[in-house]
C-alpha cells in the first residue's frame, strides 16, 4: 500500500476555499445517491486523501486535514495516509467524530462548506447544529464541488453503461405489483408521493440492473412515484428499445437524469395553497424522502415544510426477499460454494504438492475464472480480499497487481469474496492454513467459529433486532478479553448490492431500529485480527425464517436462521477440545450438507473431490 503525496492537492484545495470564503471543507465518501460503493468519478475523498477504503470522511481547514474512518480501516489508513493527515479512529475512546472535529475547527465564527449533493439532509442538519453550538458561523452549501475542480481533466468520466431488464423469473415480483404496494404505503402515510435517490432501491423497484458502479448492478438515476404517476430520471442513452417499451407498458415515464432538481421544485410548488387560501403545515400532504436523501434534493423539494424524512419503504420491502429470491439465494450459493471448493483445493495442491509460487492477485484471478464457469454468473460482488499472513489482519485488504505478497503455505490465508448471479448475490469468507498453524491461530479460529455457530443456531422472538443478537457472536472472544472492530453481519441484496440496509447485526444504532423479519438475508461474519501477524474471519450468508418452538410466549412467533453458504471450514485450524458436543454435531451436519449439495460438480478422482471429502469428514 503506497502513500500518495497530497501536499499539492491540499494547497490547491485551500486556495479554492479562500476564494469561496470557506474555512473548513468537508469531503464525504458518498456520491449524490449516498452509495457506499461508488463509481471512480465520485471517489473524491480517495483523491484528496490517498486512502482507498470504502468508508470515511475528510475534513480540511487552512492549517490541518483529518480523515475519520472506522475500525475496519485503521490499519489500512495508517499505511496510506501521508504526513498531511490526522487519522481520527472512530469508535475509540476520546477520539472525536468527524462532525465534532469539524465543529471544533469552526470556533470563532468560521464557515464550514460542503457540496450539498453528497451529504444527507439529516446529516447536514445535525452538523449545522453542532457548528453553531461551538460558535461557528454555519454550514453552507457550495454548488461547485471543490475537489472536482482541482481534479480537473484527470477525473474519470461518468459511466454510461446500458441498463438491462431483470426477468420476473429472477425478480419474483413484477413492477406493477411493486408500484401498487408502494402506493398503498404512500396512502397509509398520507403523503403526496416519494422521491427516490438510492440506486439499489430504483433498480429493485423497476426490475432493472446496470453497471455504473463496479460490482454493484445499479445505474445512475432518480425516481418519483405519486398515487398516479411513476417517473424514472435517467440518461436516455442508457435505455435500449426493449427497456423503453417495458417502462412505458408499466406506466413509467422517462425524464433526463439532471431534471430531477427542476422537477422537484415544480412538485414542491404543487403543494402551495391556491391564491387567497391558507394551508397550515399540518394539513400539507408532504413528499417522502429517505433519510439518505441529499441535502440538495431536499432543499429543491422545499425543505421540512414540504418533505418528510423517513426510513425508505422501498428499502424495507427490498430487504424482505420473496420466495423466488430466497430460492435463488439457495441455488446460487451451492454453485458459488462449488467454485470456492474447487479453488481452495487447487490452491492447496499448487502450494503444497507442486510447491508453486502464487501471489495474492493471481490466486484471486483463478477464483474469478472458476466462478465464471457457473450458470447465471454476471461478475464479482466486490474486490476479492485474498490475503496471506499479516495482510489478513487488514480487515478490508485489497491486493494490488504487481505489488502484493506471495501466498505463504505456512501462514494463515484469508479469502473474502463474492459474486453476482442473476438469481442472487454471494459473500463468503473462509480462513485456511496449508501448513501447521500455531496454537494461538487455532484457538483464535475456534473461538470465532464458536461465535459463528452460536449466531447460526439462535432462536429469538419476533421483534428482535440485529443489535440485540450481536453479543452471541462475540461472547467466546469476550471471555478471553478479545474482540473485533467491525459489524457481525450486513444485509445482502438479490443480484444487487452486497451491502444492503436497513438491517444488520452489530453495534451501530441503526441496527437497533429495524427488527429482523422472515425473508431477510444477512451475513454472519465474526473475526479476530492481530496486527502484523494474522487475521481470522468466517462468513456465511444466512436467511431469517420462522422457527418451530414448543411454546410461543406472548403469542409471538419465534425466528431463526437458515444458512445458504456451502463451503467447508478449515479442519487444521479447529481445536476440537474447545468445541462442545452440540457444536461438533452442528459442524458434522453442516459438512454433510455441503458434501451432498456440491459433490456432483466434481469428478470422483479430481483434486477438488478429494479435498471436499477430507474437509467434510465428521468430527
């Protein structure tokens, strides 16, 4: 991981700040659609800091510059940031949040600026309050993005990939039905309509998929839905005749992407009372927007008097998979599991038997090649984390071609990878060892595995959140005074974004707001990391289902999980003496299931079949 000298970039940015009379400038990671993963043209925070992680916020003053990021990226940010930057390790005691640090820098009547299209309206409101409380002048919206200006001609072009239809055989529900259900929600909330800016919500609502953001099958667009209309705002060149016909048949109008702000102002004006009339704010049927909607879009819609921020009803609906989507998840994970089994068998054979030299990127390329042979494969769902030894301790490590490590058969190897298939999205992590692991590595792996199993077998009443379940996965590490600095689980889309809200398992406050429900698809991925030494992570995808229980206290249904990932765990890293009889039984049942569902993909005498049979032997 190389450091980039950001001195010149910061000097030019500070000159622009002076011209715009701004004392503090904020550069979030997100794009105009609050996307976690972004197109290269929107990687402004990466450009100004040199830090390539997916999460973080940069704050620049005339004298200082700070980057805030979470525990997944502390190690990476330390390696990538140059001497110009202060690293704010979010979540650590006595470390300010980027919002607090920004407010501190505004003391004495200073002005804080931001591009209003890349910060959410609720975030902007809270930040403005903090700034004023600290004695700053205010948070001001700047129409010009200052980073874009200094980036200039070297900034990548905006993508213009063609949009494709997703057949109902994969989506499980047609567009007209989705729009009808959304309009019922709008009626319940007594709203005039909803403006949609989240790209995965638009792709899901209209059963369309794109390729504007690497690994995420989405496309740049906005949408508005009222009781009588549905409009998709998109560059017309992205739609072929089939898409145009399809949208028209489903009652969807098409408008240019950039017209959303102009049309939003018209929609806002439509709520104004007729001349001579008075309409109290309480009687206005407001437009709904997601809490992730940009400050700029909310301002165009008329602000708080005409807009209500809500957790998106589309996001909630999308997170509950229908029967077709759930069956697709089961099927694609069996195919994906067979690719991973073939890969791990190949890698062990190459390293141990053939004594081959293989680097982290070459290995990741091989895995992609094996996946690509399978039915319905579209591409990867994120950059493969192929990491050996100490690199495995970098939670979101990304090997660089020509500048990565050779895989050491005598060290831990962590592989976190996934794929996009027409029938689902996968995300699997396995940690392996091809030599003789240390006692510490075995103990760490087994403690992580015990937490992984504890979450998998959990039974809980309806209404329970992922926030409440998080401790199940950490309990065995906690008993040893150990932990990990990332969430335990994230929602997963259906041939959509591999990270999907609003559900999750972890300590984030938002995970306490949304109960888990049947049809949710989520990851189960506890871990443990020793900087400079090794990293352990084990990840399955699990689906929430109703559970059969002897009693139903309070007349509540009880829920549990169904795992769909089909890849063996590493026998060499398991310390059997730390497992209970129940945990061994669970492992044996899981491995028997993996063997039964994947064996038909391999010849009886193949390296992959021999590896599968060895790794799935009963304990």
